[in-house]
């Protein structure tokens, strides 16, 4: 591979049919697919479809005409609004190289040539060592290890609910108590482990995220209620688009919180089981959940409710500009200031891309 032959260009589905090979050759999630009974063909079809989603920006790297790398970004609108920055997730970081250099060149293009990007969030498989090394070389900060778990579902099952509790759908009068629990309990997350973010900012971020679940399809919220009020909650959803592409109906558990004084009574497991039964009644065959490896209580609850580990990821942040206190950004979800046009690719400049 020579620097003079490397060319970046926006992804074009009419010309970049080779991108399917990048998804197909990526083996670091194969165990997860097998564990969840999802075929590689279905997953490749789904991943290709994400390249055309609104708010996506995808850049290909070619070596003498051969596709050797892809970096895909997804705009994060509600997080951008919260922090007053233009924030993006790196959804795809793929290469056909046996070294981290190509990964690093893709990352540096985004960091150095896309001035409207203020923050990058990236998750990579724990054994994808080239990608992880490239992220560290390019100044990304490790903010935690995520455990992905899955299980098959059954529509019926017996659930023991702790004495004095009832579990039901969240009602408008419950919402403020649910958000109070979020502030008390959600202490294991990647923003908490990012030293750039103030603790109060993290609490308000997750309060806003859970608040979006109250009346937004496809989310549902269950609460555990006692005579003293709401003691815990869980949010979950059906992943219809992914399930349709994968050929298997599936759902996911998203957030759970139990008041500290009510823990260790089986309430978390009961909320999990009833949420799983609800998804099964809606037709889901499998369910997934993820949590940080340091969140031992959540992992224990997942194991007690039939989940098993399917994969592990490393999570990284890159703050190109620090969070602001100013009013939130109102930027659109697409990057406009690319250094190349849609029709003419720009050769890699050796002085800026030395690897």
C-alpha cells in the first residue's frame, strides 16, 4: 500500500458494491450472531441499509481503485442539543488491512477534515485490536467496556413480585418519580467514566433520555409501585427495523432503576421478567441487553433472568471541542464542509496522512 494511491471519497451505493465484503469479512461479531441465531447474510443486509439512513455520512478509502476501508458516522441529534455540540457516533470502522494504519487514516480524516464534528463516540469489539489501537493513537479516550447479552423468549412464565408491590405501565403521574430514580441510580455509564463531563451534566443527560421513552414509540415503560410511590422502573422496546432485516423478531431492555432502599428484594429481576414477557406477547423471539462490565448488580440480574453473554465491546470518546454551557446547537444532522465533492475524490495528502 502506497500513500500516493490512497483516495478518500463519499460512499456511493451505485459504485461501492465492494462495501459488502467489508461487512462480510468482519469476524469479531460472529459469535454474537451465532448465539442469537442471526445469519451473517441477514446482518450484512441490515448493515448495508444503515449506510443510507438519514443523518449518516460514510467515507470510503481506496488503494489504487480497490476498496480498503470505510468509516461511517451517524449524527446524534438529542445529545448534540444537550451538550451544545455537533456529536456523532462512528457506526462503522472497517478495513481490509492487517495493521491499524488504515483505521488511523480514516479516523484522522474525520478529525482533521470535517470541522463541523465536535465529538465522536466509537464502540469496537474487544478483540478488534487494530481498531482499538488506532483509536488510542488518534486521541480517543477509553470510557468503559460494554457487555452484550441475549436470550430467547417465551410468551408465558411465572414471575414472583415482591410483597407490597405491583408492576404496571407507567402513568403520567409516575414520570417525575421515575426521573428522580434515574438521578439516584444511573451511575455506571460511559459519560460518568469520562472525566471531561460533570456529574450533574450526566444526570441531566440520562433524565432526558429516559423522559423521551415515556411517549415515544416503540419504547414502553413499566414501573414497580408500592404505597410509598414508584420504587423502580424499566424501559424496553421492539427493534422492528433490525428484526425485519435479520429475519427474527427481537426486542431489547434499555434502562432499569431501583430505589436504593428497595434493592436486593428481587424487584429488578421481576421487572426484567415482566418486560420480557411483554415483548414475547408482541411477537419477539429473542431479546438483548447491554451494560457496562463494571455494573455487577445489573449483570447479576441479567444472569438471573436467563441472559447469557454474546459479545464484549470497548467504548471510546473523542472530544474535538469541549462541551459548552451556551444554548444548544441547532445544526442539521449532515456534514456539509467535506474537503471533497460528491463527484471528485481527493487524493490523500502525504503531509497530513503519514499514518
